[in-house]
């Protein structure tokens, strides 16, 4: 359930999460691609065409942080979506299983120092995705564990993966 940190061949550090959901791939695909479902668990909006090479814009709820630009690198319904999310490369892959769907989230980081912070962030987002898929009334409430899981990621990944702290203003939401 916890993510791992690995070194890629290109020298970047990458977070890897694998979660199994007891829901069909079509339902999980909608939850990771459609705006009305993303709003329940993803940290930003994803504004732009769902097509390879499309320009994207990402905005935070309540404009807590500045919006930023990105790009859809690959869009392969219903199995994969890859995007440039600011300076990072984010890939979500789905694989059908006997009992539902396996999701792999890969985040190739611009800097190793934010691995613990972003690891805790994606961990809690994926908790929110699980709650969304399960029909929870307040799926974002499942994301309140950020500080708790962040300590675990700092311990697991080491101090060099925790040199970049949480963004200013997030303290009130964790």
C-alpha cells in the first residue's frame, strides 16, 4: 500500500504506487480521467483535451496554490495516461485483474528532496480514490492522514528525500 522510491535509468527518482481496487477497469478509468470524478481525489483539476500532445493546465481547489502548466504525453483508454505535471512526469496505468483493477501510479520527480512529501501526497490521494470508488460521501476526508504517512515516508526514504517540505499554506489541510 505504501509507495516505493527507485532510481530510473535516466537518473531521475521515481515514486511507484500499486493499488488494487475491487472495481472494474472502466469505473477506475472514469475516476482517473473524468473531471467530475477527479475532483473527489486528485490534487488539481486537469484542464485540456484528453489526447496525446495536448496542452494542459492544472488548478488547485479554492486557488490554494498557483495554477501550473503541463502536457498530455500519452492517452491510451482504458489502460494508460501519462502527463507532464509541472516539472514531473506522472503515469497512471490500469490492468484488469480477476477481482477488479490494479492501478500503478508512477511519478518521476524533478528533485529527490521532495520524494517524502510527494509520496505522502500521492498516498493520501490514492486513499481518496479508493473512497471515491467505494462511494464515500466525503472521499477527501480519507486524505486527512498526510502528516501521519509523511513521517513514514521520511523514515523509509531517508533525509535526502525530505529536504523539500510541504508548500506554504498546506499545513492547515494536513
